[in-house]
């Protein structure tokens, strides 16, 4: 049985005209929107919404996870 998935461009909300555009580095199928030329992989899990990283104590800008060890996590400033 074939899995039917409705895909939609996250940039322009187009839901009918796409190109298959290869695979991303994690192996998920990428698509290219024919309207706005935006590339996206709808099946790839999004981790942006799950991030709750602390702000930099020096400048207040965003941080990223540099290393995630068993006992502690090391964050670095994006600046």
C-alpha cells in the first residue's frame, strides 16, 4: 500500500507543484517548490521548536549546543 502524503511549501504555502530535488545529508527526500524555488524536506523532524537553549550571559544573544556530554552540555555564543 502506498503512503499518500500531502506536502506544502513552508514558504509560499503552495500545495500542488513540486520537483523531487534529491536527498538531504540525512537521507530525507527534498523537494523544490516551482513557485518560489524554496528547497525543503517535509519528512525531516524539526528540532527548532524543541530547542530551549539559554541566552549568552555576556551579550544576551542566542547560543548553540557545542557538545552534549553525559553529565553536562556545553553551549557557545552565536556571536
